[in-house]
C-alpha cells in the first residue's frame, strides 16, 4: 500500500462514516486492533468495524476476531447492515491456531448473513490473505486508491478515503436494512432529456440526477445503482459483446438486487454472448430468470438470439422497446437470406439482400410487430421512456413471487 494516500485513522473513518454524534463504540478492549460499534448512516442504523493499522500494525488477534464476531451477532439479531473497514497486515503469527479458528467462524457468519443484511467492505489500506477473502465476501467492495485491493475486480474504486466513505454512505442509503424491509422512496430530480444515438447515454438519462453509483466501471460492464423517479434500482446495460467476466459480474449484481427485492432495469443494445463461454452465459440467464424481484428490460435498438430469449424474455416482467428497435431470433440479414432466398439471385444480390432485410424487419421483427405478437409489452419513443419505466416499476412495487421448494440452484 502507498502510505502517503492514507490520511484517516480507524476512529476518523468511523466518524466520517456515521452521522454526526451517532456512533457508539462497543466491546472496548485495549488489546484489540479493531474498533467496532454502531451508529446511523443518513438515519439508518448500521454496524461497523474499523481495523486500526496504528495498533500492532493492525495485526488481527483473538480479541479482534471476537469483537468482529460479536458485531455480526448483533447485526443478525437486529437486522441491520454491516460495514467492514479493512486496513490490516493480517493475523498475529503467534496466535496462528486461534486465528484460523476464529477466521473460519467469521467466514461462516459472513456467509450465513449474505443476502440477509447488506454487507459492504471498505478497503482503505492493507488487506491480504484471509482478510481479503472476508472483504470479497461482502455484497460490494469499495477500495481506495493505493490500497491492496484497488487494482483488483472491486465494485467501486475511489481516489480518496473521503470519496470511498461517501460512496458507502450513498449505497447504504439506497439499500434496505435487510431482506425483509421495504426500501425507501426518495425525492428526485429528472435530467433534461436530449436525443441520442448512443445506447450508453441512456444509462445517464434514466437515472435520477445525483443518484448514480456506477459499479465495476473498469470491468467491461455498464451498471449503476441509482434511483429512477425516486425508486432505488439496479440499472444494467447489455451493450455489444458481453465478455465472460462481464457476464459473471452481471450475475453477481442480479443476485444482490434480488436478495433485497430491488428492481432490475436492463437496457439492451446489440448484446451478443461469446460462444466460447456458453456455460457462463447460461448461468447469467438462469440467474435473471430465477430472480423474483421486479425486472423490466428495454430494447433500445437491436436484440437478437440468446440474449433476447435467455435474458430479456425469460427474465423480465415487462419488456419495453423503442419504436425503432429490431427484435429477432436471428440477425435480420441471416433470417432474410433464409426466408427470401428465391428473391436474392442475380447480379445485384447485395442490394436485394438489403431490400429483403428491410422486408423481413417490417413483416416479422419490428417493435410494433413484436408488440402485436405479445413478446413486447409496450413500444415508446425515447423522450417518454423514463416515464413508462417508472409506471411499470410502480405496478411491480408490490410484486410477491414464490418459487418452487428447493435447496438452491445448481
């Protein structure tokens, strides 16, 4: 870690995280290198622990592990989120056996509460070995520039500790306290609409002003934890070629949203799966189709093949399409070639194929035609898209869906 970047102590990080004068330290111990306690974040009760690198280099011993375990026990009893602030050089080597046993118990607690209460990891400094595994077991990981995990595949990368803490506060504000709590509805400000041909611009146009928390921005995904007309939602963009790494991240974010009943809004534009990694895409499609939270997909321009059937149609309560969208099982050129092959002979085959493709789209693959056939719920123009999305999210606000009894998916 670059120590020049570290500006806050363990106590200062907790003070910055919590609302003013709301933090109460718990389980005081002079032999511990971690501070634990509870307070409020934007009025919401939250538990947190902060590793203290200034005390024994942040080495985690039995006392520290016991405090973290006790904190998780309290969070379980009260149903409130946990924030872990990581800055430690690892376990005390003189307590290897006890540390291994205690760390195993913490892993179990983190795992058992996954999807029950929100867990956010804020990595401010050193974070290696068992502590790195604990951090990555959280729902989301926010890493500060210069910390050990900054160059890894984390949810959000912050330039400063202050930015990281504000990001964690924003995330907690939009998440419910637990998987049984209803989410809040926030005041919002719409952004001025401007017409665009760039699909990625719709991510910004749909999110309310000042509500965006972009996630995994450098991992080849388009994802924003934002509000839409005041409703917290996971906004995903399936644009162009979807890499295997991106598909894994999308699955992870869908599970997060589903665990806390957050709506998923997916924008689709010429999305294609890599044929070499079909198992990963099958897992993505299975994840979205088995989710029980509200889900609305939007076809911005083109939707073909497995992304259309495996994700958009199988995983959405409603599907909206812009009026210019093209929706087809196969690429229109290929479909036109098969259907109108008799018309494509002669010297002007390219021109004939273009005409046949336009004919195919008009007869089979336009947004209006797909809406008539029941595959699309509604066709709209770009200027009205956000309002229609908000209407459908309001319809789905009370959605309750039960699944078949099973231990878990495979």
